[in-house]
C-alpha cells in the first residue's frame, strides 16, 4: 500500500542509503522506526523500498509542516544513536527535505 | 551508488508504485527510462529501489528547475504510452513534485 497523503502542500523527507555488508538488526529497526514515526505530530505517511540484494534503500516520510519534519529528525536521530545502527548498516546515506507542491496518481 | 546532486535548491520528482502481478518487460523499461532521463536538460541524478518480492517501487529523480522536471514528465509519459507499461506493471502509482531546500548526508 502506498502512503495516502492529503492534497499538497506538505513536506517530504527523502532518505536514501547504500547498504553495507552487515544488516544485522536492520529489519527490526525499520519496523520500530515506522511505528515511532506514526506517533509523531504531523505524520502523514511513509513509503519505503529496499532491494533485497543489497543495493539501495529509499524511505520517504511525509509531514504536515517543516517543524513536524524537524521534530521527527530529532526523534529519529536520538533513537538511531541509541541503537548505533546507521554507522553499521549504511556505507553512505543522504537526507533531503522537500516541499511537495503538486501530486497526482492513478490506479486502485 | 547514490545520486550525487549539487547543493539545493533543486526539484525532486518522487514516483512511488505498487507492482501488479505481471512485471514482464519492466526491468528493460527501467534501464531505458534511466538512459533517457540522463539525456534530458537539467537532469541532476536518480535514485531507485524496488522490493524484489513485489511490494513497492520508489524512484526519485532530481532536476535543476521545475521546467526541466515538467519536460521530463512529458517525455516519460510519451515513452510510457508507447510501451503501454504503466497500466500493466502497476496496481497504483503516485507522483509528487517537490522543491528540495535542504540536504545532508554522510558516509563514503
């Protein structure tokens, strides 16, 4: 299922990463982070995909306001620091904060 | 490898989709569309990930200006119409046009 976001404008946080050789604990962390995001103020939805054969991961989360996205960044980084996951799982990562001003789609 | 984009601002086109049961020809089309995108004016990069077990696909392409992104939309839709791929491959899809105004990352 794709995230069912309201009409724009809203914020998208685009997280991309290249996996390293050791993904131990990664799946559990993704499940936990998603549950955590859903509890945050202004959370509108999240889409995630990662190639099973290594490759790259993309997670896009959607937020009502820039402040909501910034608050999620603080929560997520605090939790990741506790787990010390990012350094182990990823060879490299990139975070982009973006203002969505148009959206369209199709299908069921 | 992740897309190596310049400093913001730039445009991100976030494409998300749920695969249907028939993905015949999909991989070839992705390769072709990526080669096509790289030839377009204002192309800055592209990140793509799709779960091998079905699930969802996310492709984010980055463009210098809104006009560049709009021109790519026309080119991509024309090519997809020629291949009649979208209707067969996807149960549903969503396209979001976003202005990236901040980016940061880490790793190698």
